[in-house]
């Protein structure tokens, strides 16, 4: 019995010792065992298997005092909290309050009050001694206010404060408003943490224009050579889920929808904000989440119609494949009622709404003309909407490119040195989404434009072109002879492109028929001229000095053009144009003629077509 008691006591002591030891991932040099025990009481570490003492005289980095409860530990502790960059003094400060009492609450003697008054005054002055401190005293409270309004997490707020301090120290805030710099810092940090805030939200909370915030953002990014990750649709899902009071199940379902849509490549090139909003709406309706409204509403940075488009795409390609049923969208004056809708968007719509391009190709105003020409050629289009920080500020067409590239005043400049903003058309003629397509045709003919931006609720949401209008004529049985231009202007292959451009400018036309000794040899369009002038300028880029007068029509014209006859139907002519991505067809008669999209749009405007 005594032996058993001693055995139990020894075992109890061994377990007690082990409970105060720490197992380390150190290998014993004697037996190779990896189970090493550290005895913090004796300052030794030894092998559990063979008992070899591997190290002794270990340092104890803990406190030299003991405490038996939390209150006692707080009293004995001599350290404070972590540094807080969101505070002016980083949380390390000395306070001299206005109450003339010492730490024990006793009144300070009268003869020392003057001394404490001076110390209090110099304490306040010392915090605002430099311009940097004065700037931070305004910026940090502003940062705290914006982060609170935008529900930014505390860890991101601290990183924002750290980045702003760095900007202020490097002098990047000079010449910029504090509010725009703070907003730009928030924009950068939230993007880095994949929890982005939109420029529209920042504009609302800061009171500064998106243009100013964007300039501050670029200055910071360039100043520190930051590589900001691109915000995807999945990054915006949590923010829209919060705005719509979505449940956790709806949030998870929305993320799943976006992930599957990304894998199917159906949201490539789409605005991430609209995709995220549509995913949250669709997830809520699929799961019958009562918090998600049945009617789609617009958000800053996107519109109802755009969200509706993305909603229909996601439903068709993702959700319908899973649940095998179709939900439909029905527009109403108050919003988008999703309980009654059509299977395919636009099937029962008429006018501009049925043919508008809701995702027109855009280019930033600070890009160069070479970028614009390459983008037009890649997308097979003749115009681009020009944006500044996401806002549409103009449009640039092939005609604008030709006029700028052919300018004698800047003929020696490289194409990479001429910005889009210097060539774009700033005054836009817009048309409402609810307008009839015949109204659009009349507006194009009246103002001489080939495209019109489409607006909804004073916001540009898309673009309508002559191509969109002539698509309505694909089934027209009327003959071309009633609409084509009977006496088009001609040019010779040996003429210079400068002289050909002068003819186009004088008569306000977009193409010339090229003949040689009465035979049709080609057609010259504004796109051909733009590429010709671009080739000339690229020669300058490589250090060559060609003569612009040496560039002939035959060098840039489109050879062997497709032709039609006066008896060709309008529908057949339109089909040829659309298939070959061209805007004009020579008409073979005794005297040459030409049929252009402008001729067809004029027929629509005059109510002769379709």
C-alpha cells in the first residue's frame, strides 16, 4: 500500500512538472529525439527520452513579478497599449488637464499654478509645432469620420492612417486638399484588402469630386510605386450585401454565383459593381431572402438597367442551370419587379431601349491617339466614349482621329504624344432611353453624328450608332435604287491622301470611290486615312523623316471592294455591311454610285424605311 502511494505521488509530481514545461521542435544531438522539454523554473531544456541537457541558463523574458488576478496584473504592468497611428500622438501622450489637482486629487499650491499654466500651454503648442503635425491634426479626425461612415474595419483604418502619415512625411499632400488625399488613401487600402469602396461613395462622404480623388490616388500610387490590385465583382459582393441587409446565406450564395460566372467567362469586361449588385439580388430571390427587395434599384456607379442586364445574364447561365426554372424581370416606374418578366431581355421592347449598346467601349482621356486607333481596329468600331475617372466626358471618332493626325501644326509630333482629350468631341448630343429609334435617326441626320449617347436619369448608360439602326432593315425588301447616292465623289490612286482628305472635309463625307481610267480599283474611307497618317507618324517615331506628300491613295485604300447593284434589296445590302464590318458599298451602274449607312438612316428618318 505504501509503495502504491509513493508511486502515485511520483507520477503526480511528474505530471505537474510536465504541465509547466514547454515542448520545443529541437532535435536532441545524442539520440535524435525531437521531443525536447524546456524547464522555465530552472532555465534548462533537456531531451525527454535520454535526459540529456541540451541548453541551460535560459533567459526568462516574462515579468519579474507575479499576479493572481487580472486586476492585480493591470496594476503591476508597466506597459501601455499598442501604437495607434490613427491618433495624433500615436497613443503615447502626456496629458496636463485643466483641473489644478495632482494625481492624488489634492489641490496644487497657489504658487505653482502659474507654472502648471505655462506647462499646459507649451504642451498644446508642442503638438502643433510643425506643419506636419497641424496637417495630421485635421486629417486624422477626418479619416476617422470617413471610415466610420463607410464601415471600414479598424485594422484597415490603422493602415490608412499609416499610409497618410507616410504621404505627409514625403510631401505628397502639398497642393492637394486634405479630404481628397484621405479619400484616396481609403480607396487604395480598401483595394489592397479586396474590400473596395467606390469612388461615388468616397465622393459623397468626402465632399470632393471624383476627379480630385482620382488625381490624388494617382499621385500616391506613382509616388510610392504602388501596384494596386484590380477590384473584381467578388470584392464588391460583401458591401452590397450590407447595403441590402442580406443574410449570411444570401452573401455566400452571391459569392458562389460570381465565382461560377467568372469560371464561365460570362462577366468578362462587365462593370464589377453591377455584377456584384445583380449577384446579391439574384441570390436573395433564389433563396427567398425577405430582406432583399423584389424591385431592383440603382446604386452609385451603376444604374437599374445595367444591374438588370447582369441579373438576366447570371440567371440564364448560372442559376437556371442549377434549379431549372426561369425568373422574369418586369420594369415598372418605381423599379424592377422581378416576379413578372420576359425570358430574354429586350424581346418586347421597342425604340432605343431595344437596340442600345449598354456596354460601349471606352477609353481614358489621358491615353494617346495610338491607343485609340488600336482599340478601334481591335474591336472593329469607329468611335469610343472618352472617360475621366469613370465619367463620360466626350466621344472620339475616326473623323476626329483623321483631323488630329493630319494636322500640319502638329505633324511632327509622335502619336504617343497626343492625348485623346485633345482630339475628342466634348459637346455631346444625347437621347433618352425611352425615345423611339426614328427619333434617334432624325437626331443623327440633323446634327451629322454617327452615334448618340443614351441617357437614363441624367446618366449616360450606353450608345446607339447607325449600325444599330440599320440592323432594323435586315428583312427589308425595298430596292437599293431608291436610297443610294447617285453621284459620289471620285479620286485617283495617284492622288495624295492629303488631297483626298481635303475633298472629304469640303463635302463632309466619309469615303471616296477610287477609279483609274474609269475602272473601279478601290474605296478610301476615313479609317484608311487614319491608318495612313498613323503610319506616317510611326515613321517619325523611328527617327525617319518621310514626306507626307509621298503617301498616295493607292497605299492606304481598301482594294477590291464588295459591290452591289441598284436591284439589290436593302436587307441584302445591310447583311453584307454587317458581315464584312463596313459602312459603305459601291453601286455598279453606268455611272458609279454608293450606298452608305447614312443613306439608310436618312431613309428611316424620312419614314421611307423600314
